[in-house]
C-alpha cells in the first residue's frame, strides 16, 4: 500500500490527476477507511474541479473520524463549492474539537465577516492569532528586522511560507522587506496575494494603502483606506490615512471631513487639529485655519509644528506671550529636534516682524542648524547636473516622441522654491482653459519606472533614454498624462508646479515634446534668504544652509543655460521682479508663450478661490505688491556665506533687479 500511495503522490505532483484519482480509488476500495487516502483523494478531486465528489469524500472521512483537521478539509471543499453556511458549520465543528486550530479560526472569521458578523469575526481572528503555531517564528523575524538583518528575516518568512504558503503575517513581513529596497511593486503584489486568503486583515490593507501612496497611486490607496474603514470605522488612524490620501489628489473638502471624522474618535489628538488647520489654509478659510492651529497649541504645549504653522501664514503676528512660550520650548531638554527646529523658525518670524533683524537671523540660523534628517551635498548635486548635461545632448533630444497633439497640454513651472512659481500658477490657473493642479510628483515617479525599464537593457537613467525608441518615449509620456488624470477635470491645459523639475526638462521634451515650460526666477539673495527662513515638510534639503543654497542656485543656473542651449526657445524665463513691476506686460508674454488668449481674470488672479497648497497661499490671494521683494535686505549683513557661495559672476547677472 505504501508504494501505491507514494505512486499516487508522484502522479499528482506530475499533474496526472486522473491517473492519481484512479489509483487512490483502488486503494480506498481495497483498504479500511484511511484518513491519508481519503484526504489525498479529496484534494485530487478538488484540483480537478470535481467539488461535489470531493465533498462526498470528505463527508465520508468525518463520518468515520471526527477530527478537527477532517472537518477543516470538508469546510474548505464546501466553501469552494459555494456552500458557505455548511462550511461555517464545519469550521465551528473543527474549532470545537480543537480550540487551537488557528487556520479554522481564521477561515471562520472570513466567513463571518463576509456575512457582516463583525464582532464575532473579530473574536475569531484574535483566536487565530493567539493559536498561530508560527508565533515564535514571527517574534524572531521581528527582532531580525529591528536589527536590520534583512536577509535572515527574509529567510525566516520563506521558511514559514514553505509550510503555510498563504500565511498573512509571513506575507506581510515579506512585503515590508521588499519595500525597504524600494521594490514597492513587488510589495504590492505580495499583499494582493495575501488578501486572497486574508481579505479582512487590517495590517495588510494598511500597508497596501501606504505602498500605493508611495508610488503615487492615490486612487488605489484611497480604496485601500476605505476597506480599512469598513473593517473598523471607529479608528481615528484609518480616517487620518484616508484624509492624507484625499489631500494628495486635491479632494480637500473631503479630506477635511475625514479629519473631522478622525477627531470624533480621538478628540484628544492635537495633530488632527493641526491637519484640519492645514486643510482650512489650502481652502482659503483663514479664520478657521488660525483657530485650528491655536486649538492645537492649547491641546499640546510642546508644539513647534503648530507655532511654525502660524508663522507660515506669513500675515500672523505673534504676541509677546507667544514668543515667551516659544523661547521656553526651545530651552527645554528632550524636546524632539523637529519640534525645536520649527519653533526656532517661528521665533525668527516673530522677531523679524518686530524688526529685530539680528535676533531674527540668529533664530533662523539655529532653526536650520537644528533641522534633522537633512541630506544634501553640493558635490553630489554638481555631479548629478554634469551627468544630465552630458546625457541630454542636442542629438539625443532630436529623438523625442512624436509631436501629435495630446488630449491635454501640461505646463511645467520650474525653478527654485520661493521664486514666484505659485504666483505664476495662480495667474495661469485663473485662465478659463488652464487647470492649476499644484506640485505633482508624477514625473519623479515616472523616472523610477524608466530606470527599472532601462535596467532591463543594462543602462541606468539618464543614459538609458538613448535605448528607447520614439514610440517607447511617447508611451512614457502617455503614462504621465494618464496618471495625472486624477488631479484634473476637462480643461485643455494643466499645470505641474514642482520646482525641482528643472532637472527634468530634457526628459520632459523627450516624452512630452508639446509640453510648455516656464522658469520662475528671482534674485538669488531674495530667493536664497526666503528659502533659508522656510521650514519644508519634505524635500528641498539644500535650503538649510546658506552655502548650500548658493551652490544649488549656481547649479540650477548652469543647468538652465544648458537647456536653453540644446532646446532654444523651449523655456520662458519669468523674472519675479519684472512680474511685480510690470504685471500686465509680463502676464501677456506668459500667456503668449502658452498659446493662450489674454483674459482679464489672469490680472485679477487674487480673486481666484481655488485651493493652494504652498507656503505662498496667503500672498497669491492678495493683489500683487512689492512687500516681499526687499525683505532680504534687512538681513544683508548676515548673508556673506550666501554671497560667497554664489560668487560675483552670478550676483552680477542680477544686479539690475536690486
């Protein structure tokens, strides 16, 4: 019998299921009831899609031996054949026989959740986790991950999956390991596979939302958040995650409502009030915004983030008591550096308003020195620019995608932050044909994809671009157009206002040759100091050192000179000082560059009620004025590092705008 049974196993592994079935039936008829034979026969029948026959075999099995495992096999067959109620009964029998039967608890939980029995289902999932025979493995895997022994942790996950190919915790950890090396697509595939077995696992949906968001797939991230909320609509964390992703696609009012939902379940959490304030700011609700920030401060005193949020309104003036409170905050020990840095930035603003420029600069300097997690070196930036200039030659740029008309025309506004790009966006988005979509990150994410595709051809970006045909380049451009749909309505133009895209002008021309590009430029001392006193939530790491700002500006100028040489007349440079002094002529020139007819609304841009997400949101809701043009001059005695880094050659180019 043992040899015959082994032969049946071999036939199944070779995919010869009908032959295995015949052999197992022969064994079954010749032997007394044998669990191994009936179990294998039932599985063989299921693999062939003979579900009712499999059910009959498993029913015979449990009629002779009422074990938990046998009821589990019967339940699985019943469920596969659509008999959910009978399957539930079989799973209940299984766990009544063996209360440590983790898999039966898990699958019973799935059935109950599907039927809407959330409370009992949650209990089943808790029992499954409590009785999981692999728990000790996961404690060790977690320790390995905490110790950054990722290869060992991966081996641990795969060892579990060899014995339980669908184990949700092993798949969860494996996805996290994939994400640590930037393989977010693989991580998403792993989690989607896990959901086939564990469709109601909150940690899996949570990670899936995070990974989709990381790749800029916000619609999928939102759907994952909604599944989280369906599992538990009383979790403030779930509502906040949904709100953050709604913000990414410009659904600002819906995001505010989601934050309000979160607050209903966690009224003590000050950060929710802070996020509500940010949303009110985007929506132009100035009073509600300020009130939310102040309420956040009332709830949490050690709160540099809320002080900076008030300062970043630009028009807010701190009271003497508030300045005293901030100075007490930065003097405390054990306050996180991020909070201290933001409080220093706010103090700089407070003393600048008081016209105590020496003290203001001292605080700005401390703010920048305290800012954690800054990663910028001028040498690396210089090398990156040199690589771009070498790769994007006139010859390469001739091989661009076809110039057939796309469904929409993107307008890229590039340059340094704090150079007037938000003003340009506000002017253009006041035109009836133009959609202002803000700072998008689709292009950097597309570069990631291009890099992956280039890697298959043994070339990395940007050298890899020479490996793609015009048709392939067009496909990349169409991907960009498709992925930005979520931010747009049906207007023929839309704006992508991410300043660092000045690095990507060559790529833009290759994949979107009809795109319009505008360079927002401002006097380097003005834009440089404006960046130095600005706290950014993410990115712009060059801005926390006057010396680095100077090097970054020079690198930007060199690269723009290259683009203007290899792509003559492609880029329109808009000098901020000219826009302020001669607004109408500059607006007309701007519209002509975009092939747009003049509209008066573009001069009345400050009446535009659209949402604005940048730190300039308050300024662009006012008529154009000269207030910000010369603020840096109060601090000129302290800007020697910036001047030295810029050098005389650069400064002389902007002398006319002093």
